[in-house]
C-alpha cells in the first residue's frame, strides 16, 4: 500500500476543472472563467465536501494566479484577517497577473464586524486582488458581500445524481487500485451511496477502512457502529438531550474505551472551533477516568455527553 499518512482527499484533489466531478452546467461555467483567464469575485455555496475549495484552487492554478487560502473558522479574527490579506494583497504578483484570496468557510466570519471589513478589503485592493469565498450557508454572508460577488450554488439536481455518483465510484475505484487496496464493488457502492455528495468524507472513510488493505463485506459490520455514532452526533448537534439520553440507554453495552476514543478522534471534524475541541478533550479525559469507579455507568456517560453538548457547537 502507499503512504497511509497522506490524506487521500488532498493527494487526489483534482488539479483542473476538467478533473472535477460536477454537474455539466457548473463545470462549463468554471471552464469559461479559465478560458477567459478572468475569475471574478465569487461566493461558492454548498454542502460540505462537494468541491467548492477544489474548484477555486483548480481555476487559479489553471490561469497561473498567485493565491493564498485563509480558513474563516480558524482565522476569523479581524486583526489576523487584516494582517494576512493586506500583506498579500498589497504586493505585486510574481506572475504579473491578478492575485487571489480564497476565504474558506467564510460563513463563520462575524457578520457584524469581520465581514464588513472584508468588503472594504475587496474595494481597496480591487485592482490587484480578487476574492473567492466558500460557505455552507450563504445566508450567513453579509448582503454587501453578495452584491460584490457572483454567487454560485453547488446544487445537484436529482437527474444529475446517478451520473455523478457513478463517476465518483469510478474515481474512488481508481484511487483504491492506485493505493493497492482490494475492494468489493458492492461495498464501494454502499460507501458512495451513504456519503453522496460529500466526496471528501467518502474518501476519508474509504482511507480509514482500507488500513488492512481491503474494502469488503466485513467492513459493513464495522460501519454499523459508525451509523450508531452518527446518530449520537446528530443529537449533540441538535442539543437534543432527551434522545441523547435514550441513545445512552440503548447502547450501554458499547465498550467505554471505544466510545470515548471515537468521540476524541471525531472532535476535529465535528466541533466548529479549536478552543471547543480542547475543552471537549478535557471533558472526555475526566469522564473516561470516572468510568472505572462510578456505580452507574449510564449516569456517567449521560453526564459526559450532556457536558460535551453544552461545551461546544457541533457540526
């Protein structure tokens, strides 16, 4: 097998628009920008893993533009944003063309402070620098930014879904073969069906389950646990204490180490801020320690999950 320390979603990220898996009407629009060598300010909106950042990078790579990527959920502070953008946008591009800022997860930027400041950056550096914003929720983007950007929704019509899913299944099969992983086509189809259209999540799951060098029916049993945990994460996100408590009762036979380890591993993907992740780890450590001494395991686990529910905003 190839280097398992390399994240497949990054290793096999499409480098050109032609390589992306998108509905034809979207792909043709992005190809036109590349052909014209003119990428406008834009807001790319859609659910996680559908290829928004991939498209932004592919377009800019194809036209040979200099660009930086800023994660809005991690570097949303006005001072940080101002420093990074001003340092980059105020200098001339080595390639001689327009420079670009890709602002990932821009919907996490404060709508009342940071986003208005971003509007000013767009105006100040309009002659030298373009901006591409990606978001899951375009309604969280200030109207002033909407008016300065082309807004493109990554919507997949029902008629397009089977074609795109099949295309991704072929791509995933090629990746598995390249990585030296044996796979059952029916099991691969189950992965694609479950995670469609979140291609990034699908690849991440395939990489995780291929650690032993194969994707076969034995994986489906393991994934039943994944479905159970996904149910729990849904309750944490919704802050649904009643159903979370029922979940604990139904799954009280789950191994404690497996439960706490699963939550620990998933925190970076499930919790929206790094500060909250740190707080959640402290909660996990405390309640996992208590697990060995408490008289009632159900009460302890319910308390742990209730604390995690209150500690963080889950995604």
